[in-house]
C-alpha cells in the first residue's frame, strides 16, 4: 500500500484512468498575459479536480515575471483532501549573453512535509562567454516552515562550464 494521507491507502497494482482538461490562454505576445485551466479525472481509486491560474508580465524592459497558482482536490473512498501550490518565476536579462532566473514555490501539503509548509527556491545564472560556451551557476534550497522550527531539507550549489572546441 501507498499511504497518501494518514488512513488514505492506495493498494498496489496497475491503474488506468482518464483526465479531462479545459484551458483558456490569452495572447502570450502581449505585455501581460494569463491563463486558466480546470482538470477533472481519475486518481488511483478515486478522482481529482484541479484548478490553475497563471500570468506572465513582460512589460518591464529587462525583467520577465511568471506567477502560477494551483488548487488540487482529491477524493478517495476514505475521504477527501486538498493541496495548494503557488509559484513565482523571474528572469532578469543583463544582456543577451547574461541572465539570472529565480523560481520560488510554496506548497501547503503538510502531510508529506512533517506538518509544515514547504518552500523551494532555485536560482540560475547563465553566462554565454563565447559562442556555444556557457557558464551555469545553480543554487537550490528547500525548507519546511511552520510550527516547531524551520528546517532546511536540501541545499545545493552547482557550477557547470561548457566549452566548444573547433578544429
């Protein structure tokens, strides 16, 4: 069994299902764009319904922002539960060869997060220092916040350099 919540057990096995989606999106070439989606379908021994909103702002010269929100409602024979996720992605372009991208996501799924909410952040710096040659610096961080104490559950710093040799 897989326990998705206390007392909510999913038996081992193979599952087939369906998913219906309804999506609407505004023109992404505009300075401000947005979208909405609604999904309904199978979820192992029950069903799920999800609702999502997103928007993109490109009005500022070097800055691009994307915001998204998703609400998931899960119904199983043992009962129901819901989760919420909110994300913010930002790009800042110093030049055509250098930019920073940051993503922060908040999740209120307290069952998997020891009774606390989770915040995950990723920051990426990309520098194209020569044609087809890149330097990437990536920082990832995951934290549980809430009653008791805040806890860092993951922290990573990575550097990657690519170089293209020509004959």
